[in-house]
C-alpha cells in the first residue's frame, strides 16, 4: 500500500467533510481551505506525540488516535476557542493496516464528537510519531489568555464526578509497575492516562468569565507558574481543597496520603483546565461548568507576585513541595 | 537547557511578531491567535522532514531550517495563497545549541523574507524530525486548485535563469556519490536540493490566470498525474521543450542525454510550480512570471482524459518513460 492509497483509505472522508460548512477544500490538494467565522480570530496549536516518549510503543492504536487529537483540542479549550479542523503529520515505521484502521477510528471518533474534521496532512516513513495542528476560532476579545489573572481572583481546576487531577499520573505509575490498583481504579487511571477528555465545551462556556486559563499537561504547580509569570502574580493554593477533590473521586483514595498530594500537584497528562475568575463570578463559573457537563473546583486564589506560589495546609501553614513539572529535556 | 529556555532562546521573537498585523498572539500561550484578512479563506498545509528519509543527517542545520519552511511555503504558492505564519513541531535527540542557533537562523531568514513568522509550536525529545504547518490566505474564488485544468490549456513549469527541474535530483545523485560534477554545477545542484526557493510571488501572480496548479515535489510526471486525475484530463508533453529548458541552465548539460530527460521527468525536490492556463492567457502568464522574478516554460497541453499522459519527441513520436515518482512506502 502506497502513501496515496493509505491516505485515501484511512484519512480522506469527502462525504463527511461536505457536511462541515467551514471546510471549503479538504485532503487532496496542496493546501486545505478553511472558512473561519467572520469577525473571529483563529486559534492554532501544535502537539506531537513521539513513541517511547509520550506513549508506550504497545499502546492500543485506537486510544493513541484519540489522545493525539485530545491533547490538541485541550489547547483550543484552554483558549476558549471552538474547533474548526486539524491536520495530521503521521510518521510510520511501516504500513500496518490493522494498526492504521484502529488509529484512524480513534482519531475520527473524537474529531466527529467535536465537529473538528481532518482537513489535510502528510504521511511519511520514519520512527512512529503523530503531529497534529488544530485550528479553532474565538471572538478576538474573548480568548482566554494566560496573562489576565488579577489579584484576588479565585483559582479553579476542572474535573467531573469521576475525573480529577493526579489520576493520569497514577495510570503512568501503574503502567510502569510502580503501583497496584483494584480493577475499577486501574481502569479509571488508564482511561485518564490514555483517553483524556478535552474540556472543549467548558473552555467556550468560560468566555467572558475566566480571567486566565491553560490546560494542565505537565503538572498543576508547574503549569500554574505559567499563569503567574504571564500575569505578574502569585498564588496561594489550599491543600485541603485539593485533597478533598482527590478523595471524592476513584483511584487516589487507594494511594498513601503523601503520594496523593504529590500526584495531584505534580502529575502530568491531566488535560483539565486551570483557570482564574473574579470572586463575583463564582455562581456563573459553577453554572458554566454544569452546562458543560463537568465540575469546577476552587483550589486557591491569586496573590501578590511577591508571595510566589504557596500551598497551605488545613491549619494555614505553608507546605514544602518539591517543585517542577514534567520537562522534555 | 530546558524546553522553555530553548523555545525562549531560539523560537520566540516578540518584538518582531509585534510588527506583523496578522499576529494577535504568538509563541507562549496555549494557542497562537491569527487574524486572517477579512473575506479571504485560510490555506493550510503540513509537511514533515525526517532525518535519514528527507535529508542527510549531516546536512548543514542552516539549510535544513530553510528547507523545512521552504517546502511548506511551496504548498501555499501552489494554492496562490499569501503566507500568514507557521507553527513548528521540532523533535530533537538532544539539545545542541550550535545546531539550534544555525537551524533557527535559516528558518527565520526565510520566514522574514516571506513575512511569514513563527507563531507557535512544540519541542520534544526523539529522533530528529521537523514538522511545519503553514497558514496563508487567498480570496475564496482565486485559490489555485488541482482540479481546474481544461482541454486545450497550456501546461507550464516555473524556473529561473539558473534553476530548472532535475537539478535537485542531480544534487541527490551527487550526494550519494553516483555522479561527478564540476564545482559550479555541483554548487548549483546542492543549492537546489538543500535550499529550494518557493515560488510564493508567482503563485499569487497566477491568481485568476492559472486554471490549476501544484508544486513539483515528487517528480514532474507523477505530480502532473495528480492534476490530470483531479481534472479528469489527459496531457501531451513536449520532450524537446523540456530538454531545451534543461540545456539552457547549469548542471543538466553535464549529464548523459538519457539521464537528463529522466531527471527532468522523474526527479523530486524541485519545488517549482506546475500549472495550466488557457492559451489566451499566454502573454499574461509570461508577464506574471516576469513580475515574480522567474520564468514560466510551456511544456505541453491538456488533452482528453482518454489520451492519458504522453510525452512526444521532436518527431511527434510517443516516448516510453518508466512512470512513477518518489513514494514514501
């Protein structure tokens, strides 16, 4: 099977593309042509997953297809943008049709769920890697930047009745044989690691409400630092609120107490939205989360830059937490 | 040097981005924000270069930075689109600051020459690969698609006083030790292989003139088939016109006659524009090429689909040419 047959078999769906008004021209020409909504700006993000670095080589191809797009949709969500479409740069060591069919199924299922079709791409031979560039749009003054956090704003983290920060980290520990979990906890932890749900609806619901936002991919504390630096602010986090959240969901209650807070604060691959909003918006934030089918848990507040980033225990004492988040080099 | 320092040192240029009105937000948030010209559609293309597949591992990093963007700009050119910006997904085996500085210099120099700044990206560890997604814009009804070729249209290939099809293929043969060339020819052949000039100005000059277009990356005959299939047409190419073009430029006159036509017809990596236009547009096409600082050579005409793709010699006899172009699998 050659490159063009491969693209035609797994990555070209002309009947489906015709259903999307934003797609003027899809896979098969020198460029795709996309019609963004009038008056909106384009939001663009790129993320590459490399075998052995971002995923285990033996991961199920269907979940890999899902995750490769999910981490990119999560960036659109963090900007408050609505998805328009994406391109795929697929590097494969060889053509394995069973693998490709499963990968494409996982990819297209998530794409369809978010009305974000594959509009173009490139297939090449080499070590397995999946590069996706996703395009979305947002009214220019409603984009959720990292730089808008204000003194006194509440800090929130998204989740759901099942999902919270740290579960994906537990999934990684499980995959690495460093942790044992019961069957249901193990399922949930692996689901969170391999099949994250990007908070696309929440991101759009937070337009005009959140003062800043990002998605947590490298760990809560490390990623919060990006908001603090961009906004010239400090923050005080509430450890009991973080732990209460973790203890009301599956997986983390099965871990020793010390590891629990570590996974919540430093675990990566969560793809939850971390955002700030003025205290007056608290009811509106709760309503936005409800409408988006998820939760928003208040975990602290924005403080003076001079305070840096502090995590307080139940008695208001500053906890010492080894810093840092996942880094690639 | 960590991931964020690397991005800050080599791939973030806030003062420069501020000069581009289309860039509302550049490197450093979850997404870049781009303002496309009102009333135009977006043109999007993705191309990945993998070490050992698309380039020799020891290629000069400055020319690699140039080429990685050039092949993407060439896709915009083939659509008649004006560049707006690009994202970079860079996968590196390790951080080599000398290499990075050179790579970034080559990349940014071409970006600046085309007012197409780096607006976002992703840096990760793994086998060396460069993935670029380029964004441009074009008025919706002026995009140069592959599907518009009409019976009787002339077929053209771009070039310059120095440059023509087949020279890059000679550069590859030289690099592989299969060919010896004099110093000036060798310089030109390697320049064409490693430092192609995307025909961005020509692509825009052909808006409203060309009936179809693409850029030749995998070989003239193979790529022409894409236009023929998309347009439901056949073509008759004129071998003497192709050879006359090759013989008036450096490099190819040094090759044996048989190899010359083979390199012109099947050589890849040329990044010239192959396009069609009605015979009534001949003067306008020549004028557009002149204005864009290049040449457009008529090499044949569009025929009935039933005729397929024929190459005729000086006596009008059909030449037999082994088909196909560069394929990745």
